[in-house]
């Protein structure tokens, strides 16, 4: 698959928190955690499970930062 998104990070699924409609999937990318929210249908279709490899693809037109 070819994508225009350049921010692609390969990692391993380290946690999945399932809800009624959506799941929070945490990906470990070299010790950094990235969490994505996907539908339960997508979770099943992609075959995501703890320990499986996955790629985080980030395509955003803005990024917000905050400090206390």
C-alpha cells in the first residue's frame, strides 16, 4: 500500500481497551506510546491484538501543544 502520509511509525500493539463501539489501541514505538481510537469493527477487521505489529500513520493539518 502506498500512502501520501509521511509520518509512519512501526511498532507493536501493547494494550487494547475495548468499549461498546470503539477501542483504544496503544502502540509501542521504540518505547514511546501512541494511542489511537478505532471502531470495534476495525479492530476485528485488522486482526489487532496485543503483541501484533502495526503502523501508526499520522496525517494532520495542525498540532497543539500545551504547558502548565
